């Protein structure tokens, strides 16, 4: 995709392709608007239950990653509330998404804020949509990876009288 929202003549740089592959391997469902060969928009989601981690790729320099409370999601293409948002180029926004802690981690963001309009995907750019769900193994990869970090990080919390606080 290019700055004019037209399909790009060249693929993403190798680092962006690797990060997008890492997102897919981390269990995200990817939605390719206008097909997989020349998408005009890519939307990825990972459902935690009470939250959805979301990435919207409009262009290599226009990527938004977010964590959205599911109680406020009626359409993943137009979330109204976020608890975390990172807007940047593809490398930075995808890295930030991959590094976002487990929703139950003490450092996980929880303060709701209005979602910016830039997180919304215009209806005209949404179809046709090709949905690529993760494999059964990949669907659990993010939960296992971030869950392991959650256990490790919370095990380091000082104990009082033998009880974690």
C-alpha cells in the first residue's frame, strides 16, 4: 500500500514482513481487505476475552496498534474505546504490539480512552475481505508466551509473610 491508499508496486521491506509474520505466528487473525495479493488495508486481531489486541495497517508508515475492551467492541473496524494505543510506522507499531504485556500483567494498560478516528477502517476499504485465522497452535502462542512472562514477572514480586502481594 502506498500513501495514496493504492496497492504498492513493491512488497513490504523484509523487516516488516518478518514482523507481520511474527504477529501471525503469535495467533492473530489477519483480515486482508481487497485480497491478500494487493491489500488496501490489513487488520489483525487477537481476542483475550475481555480485550482484543488490534493492529490496523494502512501503509508502511501508517500503522496503529491498540488494545480494546471487548465490552465496547461492536465492530473491530470501528472500535470506540481503547486502553492502549501506539501509532507509528510498521516496524515500531508491530514491535510495540508484540511487546504489549498480557492483559493481567501488573504493567498492562487498563485506563479507557476514546479511540481516535484514525483507528477506524472506512467501510469502502473493508471489502472484499480475506480472513486468515491462525492455526490451532498459533492461536495459543501469544497466550502462552505472554502468560509465561506474566508468571515470571509476578513471581518476582516481593512476598510478605510467605504470601504474594
